[in-house]
C-alpha cells in the first residue's frame, strides 16, 4: 500500500498544464489521431518526460483502436430528462459490449470544464455522448477534440457535431397553440435555465404567439427546483390578467400549481397550467398535467446509434430528430370569465 506521502501519478491535465497547452492537444499527441504543430508536440513530449507520465491501459487501447468504453458527459444525473437519456445510452451501449462511464460537470468555470475534459480524455473512450441540455454541457462540448467520435444530445440542432435531437421548439409551438385555441388571449412562460441565450421551448412559445399576432409577455425565470415554481405560482395567482401558463418542465409546473393553490387560485378553473417532458408523475398529479411527451430513453438510444456509426467510420448519418407528442389532460381549459 502506498504511504500518505506517496505522490500521485501524473494525469493528462498535469501534462497540459506543464506544457502550457490544452488537454485536447495532449490527447492528440498521445493518440496521433490528428496533426499537432511540431513546437507544441515538443512541449507536450518534454512535459511527459519530466512528469514520467504513463498513459492508462485504456489510453493505450484507444491508440490501437481497441477501447470498449463509452463516456457520457452531463451537467446533472438526477433530473428526469438527464437520467432517462443516460439510461437510454447505457442500455444500448451495454448491449453492444461497451462499458459506460459518466462524468458530471456542474458549472461553466474554465477550471471545472478543463477538469471534466481531462477526466474524460484520461479514460480514453472509444466515443463520447455529451448531454447539451445546459451551459456546462455546451462548454464541455466546445473544449473536446474532434478526433474522437462525439454525439451531442439536446433539443436544438448543431452543425459542428453529430446530434440526436428532440425537436422541442416545434413541440412548444404546438403546446402554445393549443392554449390559444382554448380561447386564451396570451400565454405566459415560466422558463427553466437555458443552455444558451434561448432554448427551443422558449423559441417555440415565442414563435406561436407572434404567428397569432400576440406580443410575448415578459418571462418568469425559474431554477431547476420545483420550489421556485411554487414562488412564481404565488406571484401569478395575484395577477388576474394571467389565464394560461406554459412551464419549462413538469416539475416546475407542479410547483406553479402548488403556488396557485396557496393563494386560492384553481387549476384549470381560474388559470390553465401546462408542463413539458411528461414526467412519470404528470398523469398522477392533480389535476393531471397537459404536457409534451419527450422520449428521453429513445433519445439516448438514438444517440448511441449515431455514435456506433461514427466509431465504425460511417459518417453519412450525423443527425437524428424526433418530434415530441402533445398530451392533453386536465390542467388546461378555456379562460374563466372575469380573469
């Protein structure tokens, strides 16, 4: 057993720091998968020698194209959509003989992103799936080298990498149009934290209102916590002008409904509330939530299908898109008279 003062072995991030280059550059030198400028290659090789860095067994396997590890990078593993997508990837990868690792990156701080990238590359995976549901996922995707097969997963298409998509923009548009068709003059939106300036759910909501000739009202900003939805619900309940609310996910919608109840406002009698995702509890909630059903497990499976093609050298198919399904239940109805 090593003593307490035994120095830890150098990792790829240590090499990058000493050489003054990025982790992806070190990865390229180690694998030989892409050209690196001679001066940078010399810095990396010198750092490797000084640190006595030894690539892991998986890194050596990658260099010989024999890695059987798939890496997943996510900003969260407990939220419903994240967890189901990861399950979808893992089940398909395991059935294909791959081991799956998961790396979580919680912030966009450069040191945290670099740490996550280094950790992933130290595993030397055969391919990567990045959940681009939030800013940390986007930041990691931007820092990963493109000489490793990568598939991104999100609700909006991207041009620079293969991607499995749930077309949440069109689904949000259909959900908003459903509320307008019930007779509501406008629809207010409680937004969950976006992965960039504006995500597809908000874009679809905005597009539906503008198509109907309605100026989109100011956004309500929620966190990922249902309690933030409850606070917003209490605020909404005190505004008699608001009759319809589209929430960025079902957990926030449940919080909004609870907040409305706190101030004596009934759903859907006084205010209609709809969610997004079709969380397993959505049908059991009271009232049962009108929402959009997103097949996150299928999304993960489609992501691995694209990754399998990329790992085998088949770069023909780089996109897989699916339109989520509108699910009409009990939480939305016509506007009440007097509101």
